[in-house]
C-alpha cells in the first residue's frame, strides 16, 4: 500500500533508531548517519536520478556504521 521504496526507507529508519545508544557520541553518530542518508537522497533527486534515491539513502546511512561503537 505504501510502496517498496517508502517501506525500505521506513525499515532503515527503524533499524538505525533501534541501535544501542549508550553515550552521546553514539547518538550523534546515529543523527549523522540519518543526515548523510537524507543528503545522499536529495543529491539523487536534484541531479535527476530520483530512481537511485532509495539506494543512496541507504548508502548514506550505512556510511557511518564502522565508526560508532554502538554499531559493532
């Protein structure tokens, strides 16, 4: 009913928000991951590649997973 890309984005947000955030640094890393995801998504839309927006959102979100202790 909501579409595959909307469901994909929603599930990614649920996954990221469910990560353990024991310190302020972990919280900031989650916010940074979400900001990067949105930035990549907007870049895709503004460059005329709206079809790639969901994949680029996920790429942006996953780009910080190796830097935070909460994601290990």
